[in-house]
C-alpha cells in the first residue's frame, strides 16, 4: 500500500509538471505513438478530467474503481470515431471543460450515485474527449500507433487518479482527495471561462 | 535489413501485428492454460504456413490483412474486457485467424541478388519472435489476471479495443 501511495504521489507530480492547454491546437501533430501519447498530456483540461475519473472510481470503491476506467476508453472510441468521420458534435471544448467541473465536483462532494449513473456520466463526457482526440488523428502518420499512444496515456492518467484516490482510506487522505476534486472543478471553470 | 534479428524485430515494429499479439496474449492468459495446449501449436503451425504460402507462392487472398488483424484485436480485446470463460473453439478460431494473416502479411522486400537463406532467416526470426511474444504475453497475462481480481487485464483489453476501433473507424472514413 505504501508503494502504491508513493507511486501515486510520483505520478501526481509528473502530471502536475506537464505543460498546459495545447491539446486542441489542431496542428503540428506529427503522428505515431509519441504524438498520440503526448496529446492528452498537453492539455490540462484533459488531464484534469482523466484524473477525476480515476479519483472518483477510487472514491466509489469496487466495482467502480475498475469499471469507470474501462468504460471511459470504450465509450471514448465512439466519440473518436465521430471525430474521424467528421460527424459534428456541438460544443466539444465546452463539454470537456464541463466534464472537469462535474467530475471534480463529484469527487469534492464525495458523491456516491448508483454505479450505472456514474458509468453513464463518465461515458457521456468520454464522447467529448474522444471526439477531440479523433478529430486530430493524423492521417499521414501511423494512425494505429497514434491511437494506442493516446489511449495508453488516457489510461495512465486514470491510474494516476486511482492511485491518488486510494488515499481516501485515511482521514487526511479523504480530505486531500476531496480538495483535489475541488481543484479539478475549478480548473474546469477556468477553461469554461476561457481563463486557461 | 535481413537476418534473424531483423526478422525478430518485424512484429515489434508492425503495429497491426503487435496489437493483435497483445490482444491474443491477454485473452489466452486470462482464459487459462486449458487453451494453451491447442492454441500455441496451432498458432505456430498456421503462422509458418502463412509465411511459406505468401513468400513462396505469393498471397492468394485479396483481403486487407491489416483490417482483419484489427478486427481480431478488437474482438479479442472485447472478450478480455468481458472476462467470461470462452469455449476452446472460439479462442482457437481467433488465434488461427490472426496467425495465418500475420504469416501472409510478413513478406520481406526481395532485393535483386539477395541470397535465399537470408530471406528464410528473416522469416524464421519473424516466426520465432511472434511465437515468443504471444507466449510471453500469455504468461504475463496469466499471472496478471490473478492479481486485483483480473482488473488489470480487463483494463488493458479495453485499451486494445479502443485503439483498434479508432483505427478501423479511420480506415472506413477513408473508404467512404
């Protein structure tokens, strides 16, 4: 458990030191695994929402702790496919910002809705994130390597959230995780208002 | 590049081959050793058959190999997510389909004057590497599925499925 906690803190540090807000520039993405992997890491809005999914999963306990990180990438592919096909989805950036707000609030308020509600909520937001990734899937580079890269990065961010979320078993950790949820929510608000 | 090592690197450097091997490895490990006695020999035999067929006689099947491999990866990944005990014939079918197509899809560029034994060494390296990868991934998945109620294998399965779906979507988008 001590190892998991240490790994979680290390991952949190890693996530906290990434650069911000370049996820949706739409240009300059070369392709391949590296660009796919860095795509979700280059946007603080993505990072915040992904970590929130993991945090919430850890907060809700089993089976949500593994169900939400499984649901997210699977539903995200539908959004990704829509982005690839060019099917219009309104207010993608707004949806991503709102996902950080809502998921962060769920953690901050220690909300424990029924599992299906949590899965549907996470699934709906996954479509916006998937759409953003899919729309920018580079067509000249190797798309499979790119897809694997961004799916793995997304999954690792969830794991990061889960690892930090495991702190909830201690009272101080419980407070810290809820505070983390509030910070994520504020980040979402900042994105929604165009401050970040 | 030719030779055993160049051949061995081929499945690692070909994303469609690698993802299907990962998907099958996850599934085989999760389903347990009762599948292995049939599936591993079948994988090796059909892989070699595919390699020989395409390199000696030319690939007689006008199908999109990558499309088939991605579809198999998608199915195997989804089955790993579901984590339900599967009939042996179903897993065997996926394994044989994937191995045959990997074999058919592994065709080194033949430069004029290249010695035949170098081509065969390359093919042997590729076959050995594919078999070793599948075995290694299956063993890894077998032990991983014992931890945390098999959650890690299911999460990895969802990653494979998601990657395969997105790439398939891109291919279909280009065709329409």
